């Protein structure tokens, strides 16, 4: 993959907690509850959010493509997989829907949220597309980014993020500590950049 963040490292971010974080999870076990806990923990720490929460509409195996992304600012929900009908094998990402979501999130970055929450570093991102530009845009603005990364995509993630990212598990205590630490880091970053 040619896209990396090595040149985008912020001099203002302390090395103890990078502003870029991967919430790592086992393949095919999307951590919806962990992301909901992360959003709640960030909000309880007074951190403002942009980005999306992923919701599965129907947990039945034949409906695994029924995935919605909920905008954390507006609450708007967008289906991100094409409806290929009953009996179709596999899911197909609706790239136009994902691009629309990404454009709305990019607009939300204008309000300078503290944290950008993204659902997945998936195949599109592994190939250098998808939400890559959105991540870089947020990092350039000193907005913390947390994104779900399935274990199978960790090599591509690590190639992209290099030493600029931390890795977080779905453990609720670890998420709470991360949120509290992030609040402190962002205070320090804002003090440094406002001088």
C-alpha cells in the first residue's frame, strides 16, 4: 500500500498516547458494544465527537449485509452494502454510499470535534482508498481518530499508520482509561498549538 501517515505526524502530540488509535477485533466479530462504550466514555469525559457508529439491522446469517452507519452528530443512518437480493452470496460494499458518508463526515470536521470515530479499516482502506483521506485530514487538524481494525487487516493498518498509532482492545476498562488519557492529551495539544 502506498498511502502512509509517516509525514503527517503532529509535533504537538505527546508520544505517550498517539492521536490515532485502532480498536482491534477478531475477524467477523465486529465490536459494536465496545464502540458504543467508547462513544459513551468519550462523551462522559466531555469530548466532542464526529464520525459514525456501525449498527447491524438483523443478526440473522442471511442478513449479515444489513449494516447501517449512524452519523454521531446528526443521527442520520445510511446503509453501506448493496441489497443483492435473497440467495446472493457475499456482501458488496456500496462505494457511493460510503463516499457520501465520508463527505458528510469531512464536513463535520469543520466544527473541530475532539474525536473522529470510524467503523472499519476495511478492504477499501487496505487498498489505499475508502476513509484514508478522512483519517489524514483529521490528523492534520489534531483531531484524534479511532477506527475499528479487524485482525486480518492489521498488517495493512500497521503499514499505513506506522508508529503513529496505538492499538486498543474491546475491554471496557481499557476504553475508559483511553478516553480519560485522550482528554489530557488533547488539552496539552490544544495548549501547545494555541501558543
